[in-house]
C-alpha cells in the first residue's frame, strides 16, 4: 500500500497569485525510480512542464515575450500579435494575449494537433492552418513563416514575437526552467537532456549552467529529418520537435552532445513512460527519454540526470498513443510495437556529435 502523506504535507498549498499567468513555472521535478530498471544507481529526474497552465514549456517564453514587448512599448491594446507555431507556443500566446486583451493570429500547419487548435480558438485566437508546403523547400514551417510575413504586412499595428530569434525565449528558460532544476538539485546535475525546436529551452539552460559555473553535460535531442545542427531535411510526422528551418536561436546554441531520434523512437519512449512511470507525455518527451536510454551504457556510476518533458500527452492520443496511426504512418505493427516497448532495449549509442 502506498503510504498516505502526512497531514502537514498533504495540506500544504501554493501561495495565492495575481492572475493565471503567475502560475507559469515552478513545475514539478519528479524522481523516476522505475524507468531505468537495469541501472538503479542512476538518479533520474523529470521536469514536468505539462503542469504549466497552458500545458507546456512554451508557456514560459510566451508570457516573457509579451511582458517584455509591453514593457518596451512595442505593443499596446491596439496591437495584433502574429506568430507561427506548431501548437504549444500558440496555446501559450493565446492565453497570454487573452489575459492582456490583445488580438492574436496564430499560423499553424496541418500537423498541428486538433486539441491545440481548439484550445487556441477557445482562448479567442484566430488560427490559420497552412496545408501546402513551401514550393522552394518543401517545408511546412517555411510556408508558415511566409504567411506570417504576409499577415504582418497587411495587418495594422501588427507585432511578431518571433520565437525563433527573440532573446526573451531562452531568457525565460534560464530564469525559470533551468534555475528551478538547479536549485531543486542543489546545483549538482551530471547530465541534462533537452529536446530541440526553436532551441529556446536548450539555449536558456546552457546559458544558466554556463553563467553559474556548472559542469553539467548538456545533451541536445533532435529529430531525424530536422535541419538543425547540420541535419538533413526529411519526413517528420510529429509536431513541435526538430525544425525544417534553421532559426537564429539555433545558430548560437551550444551543447556537449547531439542525439537524433526517429518518430518511432518517440512513440516507444512515450509508451515506456506510461508503462513504467504512469506519465502521459508528448512526443518530444519520448525522444528525450530514448536519447537517455541510448547513453545509459556510457554513464558513470551514480550519475544524476534530468530530462525536460516539454508537454503532456493529451494532444497525442490520436498519434503517438494510437496503434492504427503508428501502424499506418510509421509502419510498425501493434504486436511489434508492444514487443519493443516491453523489451526495454535501446539502440546503441551513436558517436558523439
């Protein structure tokens, strides 16, 4: 039987705050005691960003970018915020814009989860869905950015936060995500695993660790088919992980090691998180945990590791957690998938990048 919490612990509550945006951050850092069954000496922690009010790590930079723009006089009540998003940033901005009374237009593409699109619209956003890839690159992100440019040119008082280049994006993660992890673990962390998209989280975490003199090994986890860090553009079925266009933030990103994972590995990692830890996480989280598994044979005894799980799994119920979708899109039969998930074997570590 699981012991009940002591009354003093169970009754403890967070202090009251002024508005929903003040609940962003201070997400749980959870010890994963069951995941690495064959390496019980490794201390593994997971930062659960799904506990942000909009459901993902993107809530942090969404609020910061708008706060900074308001403070600098770049936007006011007459402004229209316009941004490209694979989904999570759009939800974060929709909530922040609604709170500040700002009009918001979000450009997504056909891979965006219907759940996120519905959430944005429920929050008052005008969502435009791009269905055709850019003619020159064949990439949907390039097509989204082209439409953003058109909307900026045709919309009075338009403002583009530009999550792909805005310094407030990594700053939110340096002051929030990484600081929270560092303080919770008393500054001792051997390995940090971070998924990439705009690379705001990666840059923010790296900059915090550098500025505080930590010797943590930062592992960037990117998708196969992503062009980041010299990758080759290819088919990617899961949104919010990797990128089809190299961003300004990515140009200056630093890390110690790069691991690339496939869509199927993301599915396997997500299914294992459910199976072993009862955590329903998003696709990039599956990729991050599989990158960790891949490197486990190389980790020293008693290593302390942390993974950032960027969002929850609710938006992936018809993809990552749906056997027919996995069978159709990733060519993996249900029995084979169940065997892989239960087997617990990870692919051999790739050479350091």
